[in-house]
């Protein structure tokens, strides 16, 4: 019975021998593809934010918390603002891979040369121009000769405000511009050391909230806001509604028209694609709610930025999250999303390789039988041209050798579909045995 079980419908050893090299080749191709595509995001990325207690810093903390849930650590580094963030992105030695940048801080051609991509606009950052109440200023041209603080160069506000002055026909030298940071500049404004303070920030920044409620300080109304958006396309026209700060005290007491660049998320073009997806997904979670100047779902988007928007971010804002990310954990959806092209290519590779496996399988199984024909032929050759005095000994030796071959052949495990090959070999062994028996009889009949 044990010999019966040596027969089977298929030979596992033959299958492994024939399919094994193909499977190893495919596995090596998969590993190479995984290494090239590199679907797993790096465990750490550096995000350049803004000044201490600024809106950029507070929002950066929310990004860090969001990506920590995905297993990515976000290191936050403070900066003076938008311009310094751009400088850090351009400098590979800074280690910064992504940063908050205000629209209007650079130009498209320059951003492309520097290898920067935008991940979208996050929220509006109105230009807040606060001044002492006694200054009756209704047009920017009336600022000539006044002391105005525009902040340090690294904030990006100086460059922005100079462009605003330029469209009003005002040269920077016609004003006394200072570069204090926002907190000391606010103290200087309250003490009367400067006439006006300009900065750009989200409305929930503590400094904005405080100045909007400070007696003796008033906000400049950009009555020509719509005209500014035509002259400077990276700006948008927003309205600070009456009573939005405090409905009970009716603060502010009327609507204010403001001009606003947008805060954008900018990354180096070589930032890992999975990190791009993670930040875009986090942006959709963080900036989707309604605010003072936006409706729910208005942000983030791919508008209001002069920096080319990454293709995956554009796709996200146009069609929403990828299909797989809606139903699978991010790491698994990201793996499938980035590997599907490779899987299709491997599928095309498997078609010709699969045609090699069946012939290899047949050859491997038949080789278990055919290799014994070599042994059988060696026995026959040993019977030829045997010296007369050694014929009896050689016949006995070859007969014993033939018995060993037959015993080994009887233990060959072979699929049932190849049994005819095995029985053919056994019949040929019997044929050689009969030949040896005939030669032995002939030798016995010879005279001594």
C-alpha cells in the first residue's frame, strides 16, 4: 500500500522546481518595485511655522497631532514668517521639507526653478492695518510721512505691503517703515511711538483679537478691496462682518472690507509622495470648517496660489480622497495606490513566464525516469566486448547492478499521468535482464 501513495495527481517537487525560479523572479521584481516606488512615508518630517504664539505655530501643532496618528512625527521649527520659510525650503541644508507660505511671496517661474510645489491654500490671512484713532486715514496715499511698522523681512509682510503701496503710487521711502516684530510693535503703537502697524494673520490670532477690542485703536477699511484683487490676483476680497468680534458690544460697529492673501502649504518637490497625501488629508480635516471669512468646505483648495500645485493635491481637491482611502487604513490604501501600476506590469510579465512553467514541470518529472535509462545503457555497454575469461563474472555483476536499478526505480514517486513512462522503463529493465539471462545460458553451454 505504501507504494501506491507514491503516486499522486501532481508532483509538488516538480511543481516547485519548475515554478520556483519564476516565483523567485517575480518576488525579486516586486521587491525592486517596492524599493523604487517606496510607498511608506518617512517616519519624520520638519515643518517650518511662524513666530511664537502666531497662527502658523498653533496650526502647525494641529498638523503634528494629526500626522502623529498616522505614525509620522512632525518637528515644528519657528520662523519669522513666510519669507524665511521660503528660504528654508530652497536651502536643502535646512532640513525643512514643508512650510507655511503666504500667497504673493514668490512667482510661479521662480518657484518652479527652486523646486517647490503647493499643497493648496488653507485659509485667508487678511492684511490688518491698525492705527491710532486720531489718524483720519481713508486712503493709503494718506500714509505718506507716517511711521508704519511692517515687521521683519523674514515675515513676508514687508514685500507684500510694498507691492500694495506700489499700486497706490507710493514709494517706500515716502514712509518711515520699521521692522519690529508684532508684539513689541503693538506696544510701540499703544505708546504712540509709531502711527500704524500692519501685519497679515488669521483672525483668530490673539494679537488680532486684542487690537480689535482696544480703545483708541482702529482698523483701516480697504474700501477699494475689489480693485486690489484685480491688480494683485493673489489677493482676495473679504469682509469682516459687523458684530463678529462681540455681538453684545457690537464690535466692530460696521462691516470692514479687507484684502487678504492666503496661507498656503508649500513643500519641496522631492518630498515623499505619501507625506504629500498625508498633509493634504490633514489639511482637509483642519481647515474645512466655517470661519470669519470662509464658508464650510471652501478651504482647503487649489486656488489663490502662484506656486504650482502638486498633482495629487489637485486631484484630492477636485475629486475628494482616493477611493481606497475612504475604506482602508491610510498605509494600506497608500500601498495599493502606489503599487497598482507595478502590479499590472508584473501581471503582464507573468503571462510569458507562465508558459515556461508547464514544459519545465513535464521535463522535471520525466527526468526522474529518463535518467535511469543512462544507467540501463551503461549496463548494456558493459556486456559488450567482455574478455572470454571474465564473461561469467561480468554477467553476474551487471545482473546485480540491474537488480539495484530496478529496486530504485520501484521507489520512484511520480504522478499518475506519467505512469506509462515508469512502466515503460520497468519493461525495458526486464528486456535487459532477459538479455543477460540469455547470455549467461549461452556461456554455460560453451565447452569448458
